C-alpha cells in the first residue's frame, strides 16, 4: 500500500517542479509610498517606468504623508517615499530611514467651495460665512498649511475673523483627498486642498484662490529608502520623476514643476 502512495507523491512533486520551471521569471516589485495628492501623476508615470523597466511591477501606497512616515518608521517595506512636505521627509532623513531627498514639485493650497455655498463664499475673506468647514488634521501637510494660512489671515482680517472660521471647522481629515471628498459630496461648505487636487474636479466644486500674501507653497521631496529591496529601481523611479517626462506629468496634473518659482 505504501508504494502507490509514494509513487503518487513523487508524481505530484515532479508535476509541481515542471510547472514551476515553466513559469516566467518573477518580476521585481517596486513599492512606492506617495502622498495622496500624487495619485494621478504617479499612476500615469507607472506606464513610462514599465517601458524602460519591463520586468518591474510598480505598486503604490497612497496616503497622508504623516501616515506613510509612521509606517516606514515601524518597518514597512518600501523602496521610495514621496512626501507632500519637507517636515515628514526630514524626520525620516534624520532617522536614517531614507537617503538624502530631492524636491521634485511644488503645490499651492486653494479654497474649494460646494455648489450650495457658492453664492455666500465668493472670496477667501468670506470664509466665516461657511457653516461647515473641513481641513486636514494638524499632522497632515495640508492641515499644517491650512493652519499657517489662517494664522496669516487672522493678522490681516483680525482675531475675530479667525476665531469665527475655526469655530466652523467640523472635521479634520487624514489626507487631502478626504477633505476634497467632503466638499464635493456637499457634506461641508468649504475646505482647503491643493490646487492639483481640483485640476480635474472643477465640475463638482468651485475654486477660490487664497490671496498671495496669505498663501504658502508646498514643497514635495522624494527619496529612496536606505533599506530598499530594489535600490537600483528606486533610483530609476526617482530619476523619472525628476526628468522632463516626470515634470511634464506633474505640470499636467496641476503641480508646479520644481524649476518654476511661482504658479503658472
């Protein structure tokens, strides 16, 4: 009775071995952690990267920069990190989690207004009229930028203006796309997001510019992780983002190319 069993197991083993040998060589999986606001341009660049690296499979993890930083600090496997601010990247550089970073794009916050509030909120100075305002959480880059803008606005319009605006904040989201979603769906009257986020969303919200004297510029850095599983591919992806092709993709998505000192 044992012989047939042994023979059966041998056949299974040989069959499995034959199947394994017939499979194509495994692809290298490049893992890119990127700020949520980079979803469109980075997803598009994946096709350009695959043309020059056909054996590479690019996987993205899009989330708030603060969340991605925490994941990396706790040992998450990644090859590249692209942040929406210098703050979180600098912390990873100091902790030797990433190699020296390079800035690859800039962005600017804008005020987005829901259709139902478009008559009341025609300028940034009208912001106290918003009954429901949504911003990013303090640890989120867009949340920190929003706080800086409101601090500057409070000096120009007065402390009562700022206090009224802050009293109308009903939600602090974990990434900028959640802020935009709340306004697009009419769950909030207004929110502060990046210019690039509304590049393709102008039908669902109205964009109100933040006055130049109140606004800030968001700088986006990128770096390979020090323990990247595929350091060569990580360098190649970073080079693509910094290349004319990458810069054009970012410009097409509403970002400010790094060679440009001010918005178009």
